[in-house]
C-alpha cells in the first residue's frame, strides 16, 4: 500500500527531498498561496505547528499558483510567509495540485480522500491530515480554519 512517505518533493531551492524523512510523524499537508482570502490561515497553521511540533507533528506547505494567487518568484513566497506570519514549518517548491501537471503527491492525496463533489482541489488552503503510518485520514476544505482541526490532530499525534 502506498503512503505519503513514498513521495519525493522539491525544496524551494529545487533540491529533492524524500517525505520518508517524516516517517513516524503526523502531518498536515496544505496547498498555500500568499495573495488569497485564506492567506491569514498561515497564522493558525503556525500556531498549530508551534503547539504540536514537540509531539511529532509537522505541517508541510506547498505553494500553488493554479488559482493565480501566488508570487511568481519562490523567494518572494518564502519571504512573505516568514515576514508576515513567522512561518517556520517546512515550505516546498510551488506545485500544481490539479490537471495534467499535478504533483504525484497530490494525485495520491486526492485519491485517498476526495472532496464533497469531486476529488479536485477547489481552492488554496485545502488540508490533508496524515497519520504516523503515512495514510491520509482526513481532508478539510479551505473554509475550515486550522484551529478547528486541533481535536483531530490530537487523535493522531505522539503522546510526548
């Protein structure tokens, strides 16, 4: 059975990173954008990360410009996230979450947990909760704020 840990993604500098490095951790995978109505969710995501990172919880941010709300330059994206929201959780290179160029990770996430009417990612800040075995356990629409999923996270995180 395939797991999230089976995928490789790119860091903002273009270097490859295996998600196997996160094996055994609970993950929240989010497609992000810097110029979106949901962009303030970065603060809630950072708060979740600060609260739970000591309990083997990691947020993985994947900037996406398919909805035309992200900087073209990756350096601008990272600078924006860090300076405006203090983002310290891992951010990766921009990816497509739908269509012919969608990243294989997102094809897997959507196959594991489809949306209400389709598997398509409808907007930025769609979130996927992944358990410590690398299986997708829940999908959240962009309107669900990070603080609203604390209870779900606590079901899956380590007991440190």
